[in-house]
């Protein structure tokens, strides 16, 4: 499943002024509408969808998900009986890592996506899929973001990496090749990353956490598992329409944050190579 960016889209702004903008520019951008979660508007079907998806996937994750994710799930107090309440969640996140959930209507432009993340705001819609969409959805809904992404917003090294990676993306927002390269890092970590804990492979990528099928598949011997390596990831394209055939494994979340200088160095090298061609 996709994150909340329109792949390849960029905001038609002057690249020479992007880095001159104040960090909070995204909140005054007219494309970012002020939206809130209307909790009272959820229907019986919405509650049923949340409950089915939660109860179908959570038992699988008790023995396959990262310890940080499971601890985060307890911290944010998500249950199958209640659709996630962003107002309550934001209060919890404010006291843990300082992050917040920003309601968006759906997919948003790259610069808005990274602009929000660079300000410690994770974009999420508030709509839930219909009963007939339980097994497949083209665009990520609230269950994907809330259930799969938000518990890990309680982990400090994880969110520090997310914030700094987004700041780097904004620096190169007018370069589609650079954004593609950085999206590969995001994809193979935040969306489809694995971690080794006590000698065992565990899941932390949201695209896996929200998929019962890929949770099981990603931990088998069928796909390839590689140690986390920035250059390898940035030279690897990803798939959006079926399970990945390769995953990268971190040893801890601090490793992600520590890799940021290398990400910037490799990014510059690959952009220079592209320019020469």
C-alpha cells in the first residue's frame, strides 16, 4: 500500500526559494485544507470494518511484529472495539515524541507530504474502506495509517529518522530523480522494513503490518533478506501492485537515524551520475 504522497508530483514553486521558506510554510499552503476527524460520523459499517481488520491482523502480529510496534500499540491504546480517535491519540503523542496526526483527504503532493513530516505531523485520512474492500484497496485508508503507522510514532529514533529524511527530501523537492531515490528509502524502511530482534526477523514496515498475507510472506525464505544498506536500497526499484521480492533488515531503529549522513552522500553521488548521463 502507498504512503500519502503522489509519487512523482511536485509543487510548481521556485526551487530557489524552497529552502528560504519558514519551516511552517506547509500549514498556510492553500492546498492543505483544515480538516478534522468527525468521529460522530462513523457508521456501523465503519465500526465493523475496523473491528474485522483489527481482529484479523492483530493476532498475527503478536509473534511477528517489532517489539517497538507492539509497545506502541499499547501506548496509543488502540482496540478492536473502537475506531482510533485522533484527538485522544494526539494527546498521547504530544506527551511521548511530540508528533501529531494531520488529517488529509487522501493522497497529497510530495512537498506537502514531506512538509508535514518535517513538522512532526503524520498525514492520515479518516475514511475507512467498505466491507467489499476488506482484502484489497488501491488507496490507503485510515486503517492502514492508524493501525500500521501510528503506533510507531511513539518510538523516538523512528520519528527522528522520519523527520530528518523528510527535511532532506524538501531540500531536493524540485528534482524528481532525487525524490524517487529517497522514496526508495522510505518504501523499504517505513513501509516495508524488517528488523532483527533477539535473532529473529520481525516486521515494522506499515505496508506489511496492515497486510496479513505479506506479514507471513515477508518472514519466509521465499523473498530475499538483505542487511540494511543505503546504496543497495537506493539502486533498487520497488513494486506497488504485489508483494516485494526483497526486504532490508535493520538491527535497531537507531541504525536508521545514523544512516542519514550516508543517505545524503549517496543521493548526491547518484544525482551527479544522472546529470552526466
